[in-house]
C-alpha cells in the first residue's frame, strides 16, 4: 500500500540523452540518507560536489548534490537533487544505488545505545506521475491552480501559452479567485446577519442593508465575468481552436489550407475531388494554436455515385464539422452566377446548419476574388451573408492566389472565438475545469441577484445561493475538492514532476 508519507524518488529530467540528468528525492529526514549515500553532511541550499559510488566503491558518476530542508523546498518536505550526466544508464544506476543505501542500517545518532540501529530511509519508492507537485499542493506550498499551471508551463507550445502559464504559476489567477472568494464570503456574512435581524429592528435600516447587498452581488457578478473572460482566453491559448475548412469541390479549400499554414500541406489541382481524406495541421495566429483540417469537397451527387473513397472522405468531413469549434465555409466567387452551383451552395448551407446546429460558428469565406470584380460584388455577397445568418457586416472576400483578404480572415477567426486583444497580456492559463466552476459561480450569483430584486426578498434563499457560489469558487483553488478530482489532475503529469 503506497502512502503519501513514503519518501519518493524519480528521474526529473526528460528521457533520452542530455548533458545533465537529475534524480530527485523527496521525503522526511533526508539528511541521514544524504550522508549515507554521499559520505558527508550536506548543508541546505548549497551545491556540493560528490563522487557517487556503488557498493563495490566503483564510481557511478560525479554529481552535484543540492539539499533543501523542508519546509523550505518545492514539495515542503526535505528534497535532495542529484545532478549527474544525462545518460539513461547513469541515471538508472544512481536510482538503484539510492534504493540500496535506503535499506542499509546505520547507528541511531540520536540514541547512542550500541544495539540501536536504524534503516536509512525506509519505504523509499518510485514516485507516481505528478507526485512531487501533488506533495507541494498537499503541503500548501502551492494551490491547485498553480499546480496545474506547472503542467501547462511544461506543455506550452507557444510563447504566449508559456507566458500565461507562468502568470498562473506566480499566483495571479489564484489571487483573483481568492479576492473573489473573500468578496463572496463577506457578502454572505452580511446576508446571514440580515436573516438574524431582530424583529424590533427598524424597517428602514433593513431596507438600506438589503439594497447594499444587492449592489454588492452585482459588483461580484461583474468581477466574475471579467475573470471568466480572461480564463476563457487562457483555455483557448492552451487548447487551441479546432477549425474545419469545408465547401463544395474545387472552391479552393486546400489552397486556403496551404496559404494559412504557409506551406504545401494539401494537394491543389483544378480537378474537382482532389482532396479525399482529412489533412490536419496546427498553425498559430497571434500565438493562438489553430488546429486546421482540410476536408473533401461535398457535393450532392456523391451519394449516387460509386466512388467509395470519395463517399468515405465526405463522411469524415461531416464528422469533423460536427466536432469543430469553427467552420470556414468556402465559396467560389467565379461560379456564383452559375445556377447549379448557387443552388448546391444553398443546399450545402442548409445541410451544415442541420448537421452542426444553428448555434455553430460558421464563417463564410468568398474565395477567388481575383476572378470576379463586378461593382455589385459587395452587395451580392452581403445579401448572401445576411440571408445565411452570417455575423459579418463585411463579407470576407479573399484570394488564395494573391493573398488578398487573408489577414482580415485571420483576424476574424480570432474575433469569432472571443479573443480579446485588450486582455492579451492579462491572460492566465486556465482549463475547462475552471471555466465550468466559474460558470457555476456566475449562475448562483445571478440567481441570488434575481431573488434580491424580487419584492418579497427571501434572504434564506439568497444566502444559500451565495454558499453554493462560495463552494464552486473554492473548488478552483483546491480547498474544496474530492480525492477523485485531485487524483485525476495529478495523474496527467509526467513522472518526476
Ligand atoms: N484564380 C484563383 N484560383 C484559385 C484560387 N484558389 C484556388 N484556386 C484554384 O482553384 C482550383 C481548386 O483549388 P483547390 O484548393 O484544390 O480546391 P478544393 O476546394 O480543395 O478542391 P477539392 O479538394 O477538389 O474539393 C485550383 O486550380 C486552384 O489553383 C484563387 O483565389 N484564385
Ligand atoms: Mg482540396
């Protein structure tokens, strides 16, 4: 049975070859272990050079040893770091030696009685994924938001994502949540006090207090909305945006894919039905990861034809559209006056609406502007945009051939996802879990506000909603979390972290 009090050991550097490799040990009373392993007493927070030898006194590696005495360490326990050379064999020999030494018996220095011996470091075991960070959390060195941001920092794939993770790690997000929690708690105390108002209390005073409470709830709602929008951006930075390029054959979907990715990832020809399978590529727009998917052109005749590959390709396109956060529906301006093409466009538009739901994020992109220059172009596309319920005032007119309109399209993609440039620098890394809790908080606050605005204010109900908001908030920083959730969060870490 594994225990949280067991000392743990792991290689903390990435697997593979490297100049330096680190073995990390965390536990209680590590100084005795360090002495038995390296033959000398280590001073906390000082780097000491040592020769680590095996049982036959053969050199395993020359190491730099760093000893942190708890609670002034990452995990809050004693921590020993051995920095050696980064080969896997060396590191494994170091770990093996640590296990051997941990099981040795040494005289108990605290009790000089001759027969009194102690095992150097009983129950030493390999660390589970994320266990060092989990201990830091359990020993209150960091809160749950900070623990999660450590993983985000390691995983960050863009500079912006790394910046936002380090902002969370430094506690910016936690501080804002804590402040919000304090505000909610205070408001709740005030409300509870009003419930207990003595009967003889003058009505006027009571009314004034209630008004103040309502105002306070409204302020807290505003604050929650701001934090939610910053957290939303954080999730976007971390997770990116799944975007599918869809449309009829030959409209220029693959050309758009290549232009956005700035490389030839998809084959482009003038033959309708060139793309048959999904082509996936991740790119960045202003530091936001966009997971772009090029799909097979969709046409109504496919189901009547015998081309199995094409049919399968179209099926896959529909499946991806169903899961996409954004669909770039590409249209071919050079064929817009062709009746067959236009009616197929209308049919496809209806199909997309049915398939992905009316709330889906569909951006209409009008391609091949270089081939179509009549003066009434804008009004034609504008009418179409409006008829199709598009959100754009100005239609997105592009040419993948000469690059026209692509910048506007990129901006539009970010805008559609609610990316607020003004918040850019303020963003902190966040997860779906945080968004769900914040939405929960907002729901309870808004319910409380609604009751507060009723003529017959039921203060008991308001207090209950505030209590639920408070609970949802404390779930974010981990004060109020089930063991299951904690287990799930930490198991996603890598070993040694
Ligand atoms: N003039 C012009 N031609 C374009 C433009 N974009 C694409 N084309 C041409 O249109 C044809 C089809 O382009 P693709 O990118 O293969 O179109 P697609 O939508 O991926 O086609 P399928 O994979 O068959 O569904 C090619 O001959 C392209 O060179 C554009 O902006 N202007
Ligand atoms: Mg294509």
